[in-house]
C-alpha cells in the first residue's frame, strides 16, 4: 500500500483537480494526523511552509520531483523557439517552448519500466494480434510497409496522434497535442502522453503550428530509427503517417514495430 495515498494526491494535480500548493497542504495535514505515512506523503508534507507563495512551493515541488526514482520515466523538456502573437495581438515575437519528445519517452519506458511499457503500448496478451486481425481488411493495412516488413502481429504497435483545444491553464484555453497506442483502451489520463501544450491566444496558425509539428515529426523520425536489442532479437521501430500531418486537428495513425 506504500505510496498509494501519495499517488492519489499527485493524480489530483495531474487531473487538474487541484494545484500544487493545495496538494502540499493536504499532505501536511495528512502527515499530522496519520501514523506511518508513505514516503510520497512525507516528501510532499516536507514542502509545506507557512506563508510560502504558490510559486515558491511549486519550485520546491519540482526540485523534490526531480530527485524521485519515477522521474526517470519522463525525459527533460526539449526547448526551442516558436513564433507567437504578442499579448495585444499586434505583431509577433519568439517564445521559448518546451515539449516532451515521443522517442525519448518510448526509450525511457522501455529501459526503466517494462511493465508500464507493456501496459501503455501493447496491452494484455493477444491484444495486438486481435487489433491487427480486425484491421487486415482495410486498404491502409494492406499497403502499409511495416505490415509487409514485420509479419508478426505481436511486434507491431499502432500509434495515434491527437490534438484538441480542451485544455485550460490559468483560465486560458490550450491546444494540447498528445500521442498513444491505438489498440490499448485506458482512461485518457493514463493513455495519452502529452507532447505539447500552447495557449490558443498565442497561436499564429500558419506559423506557430508548423514550427511545433516540425519538432514532432523530427522526434517521430528518430523513433522510427531506434533499434532495441532483446536477447537475440532485434526490434525495429518504424512509422508511416497515414493522413495530412499539418492539419490543425491531429488524428494521425502511425504504425510502430517493436
């Protein structure tokens, strides 16, 4: 049970149901009233300081999070400049933007957490074979180069991309781009891996989005060239985009061989 309650608190922040300052305060109260708290509760409670501002607590929380073993599962943000609208809407300016690169996430999960890799990308035993069997009658399946190159259903993972403007941050709507395994059915919070989020008010459609998509395409190309060695088996990751990549609403199918 160790870590279960702490995980629940972290999930509240991940689900957008509370902020970091409130989460830390809750952990502090739980620690004060409960004996034998798990290590996550103890760590979060230690961040509580009377009178501390939200920004200071967030800074301390990220410093704490970077020291945790599970932090290895996600890579550091890859930062680059994008062109956005100025606040007054007149003219544009460069802005530093951070994304979580798919090929680094994929590689980290493969190395550090094979059980999470299995759950996230391949699912239960037989699921990949079931998915591909149901796709075998489609034209894209019959024409896909990965299908011809990798006959074994269990060594091919279908990857999908998704883009939506449903996200909210500080009362601003955000365009959120994410990716996930098309064959694994999980709650959205467990299934979709965020690549990027950017305020809609900042976006210049014909400029900002192509700059972000270019980095996404580069990461997917890198993913397609990764080769893992397991025992005596070489596992290749290969993808091919099956629809227009520069569409504002992303719903792109990829095929990754693992």
